[in-house]
C-alpha cells in the first residue's frame, strides 16, 4: 500500500528503498508519461495560433479580392456607359445630318421639274435602245442613240444629272453612265451585238443606282 502510494506521489523518491526491485516496473512507465505530456503540451500551444492566423489570412484575402472585383466591375460599367452615351450622341448627330440632306435634296428635286422631264426622256430612250438590242436590231438602236453624247436628249440628261448630283457617289455614277453610253454607241456602230448588250446593261445600271442615291425612285417611270 505504502509502496503504491509513493510510486504515484513521487516516482523518484524510492530509489534507495529495500523494495526497489519490486516497484522498478512501476517507475519505468512514469518518465514516459511525463515525456508524453511534455511533448503534447507544447504542440497544442504552437499549433493553435498557426491555425488561427491561416483563417484570418484567408478571410482578409477573400475580402480584398471581393472589394477589388466589385470596384473594377463598377469602373468598367461606368466607362462602358460613357462610351455608349458618346456613340448615341454621334449616331443622333449623323441621323440629323442625313435627314437634313434628304430634305434639302427633296426640295431641289421638287423645284427641278424641267430637269426631271429630261431624266424621264432619258429613261424612255434607254428603254427603246434596250428593246432594239434585245431583238438584235442594232440599226434601230443606232437611230435612237444618234450622235451619242452630242445627241440633244443626252446633253439635256447630263444637265439634270449634274444639277441633282451632290455626293461623290452620285457623281461617280454619272461618270459611269457617260462612259458606258460612249461604249454603247461605239458597239452599236460596229454592229457588235454582245458588246452592245454589255454596254447597255452597264449604262442602265448606272442610271438606276444614281436614281436610288438621289431619291428619285418612284418619280421616274420605267425604273
């Protein structure tokens, strides 16, 4: 009884006892228990702060990323809104200018009754030439074309074309028409049916495109 009590109370005190041989096995385990306690206790002290710091770092990193993300998104949206507003203003200005040009052109066309008559005559003449070429009747086509650019109806048509042409695109189609018409007159004079057909299509296409650009579609019969 005394030996067991002393062995648990003070394991190092009975080293000189006569019964040391009997209690020696008991002493062998106590240092191990002390060592285990000494090993485990510091581990708890070291590990707990480490785990706490790691969670804090993660929380701070997450919040920082979230703030930066939201701030960047807001800045992007703001810039996009500004650019979109600028585009809307530019588009609105372009629409206003185009509308103003159309109104001005309509005013010019409305006051150009004589020139519109010249253009209507041009359409009729080209129609007659086209029908003759389709029937391979280049003689009749030549009689309508007359002297080509020097023919009265051609000169009058050019007066109207030049007066009603304001944009580079419209003027370019006028040049194409006159060039194609010259080729048409030459091909008809040479009795070349295929070249006459090609030149006629080019001439008629130029007039159709010019009419569309100037807003005369619906005002001229035959187009």
